[in-house]
């Protein structure tokens, strides 16, 4: 768990030093991921991978760079 947390801290630091809006980008990716859900629930392919639902929209990250 400590190593995973260190990776997150490092990634956020690299994004900050690169001038990226990491918080905005993460919110956009979250929005995209949740757009895969149908009625608030994920739809699974073969019981494992989350499918892209009919309302899926890819993340638009250009404005966060």
C-alpha cells in the first residue's frame, strides 16, 4: 500500500511540474469512466471487463495540458 501511495504522489508531482491540471484531468477521467455505467451500475463483458455503455463519452483532456 505504501508503494502504491508513493506512485500516486510521484505521478501528481510530475503532472504539477509539467504544468498539467491533474485535478481537473482526474475529474474528467472519472466522468468518462462513470459514463460507461447504465442506471448507476457497471455493465460487464464476460463478467470481468467493464463495457462502454450507450452513454459513454471519452475523456476530453486537451484543456488540462
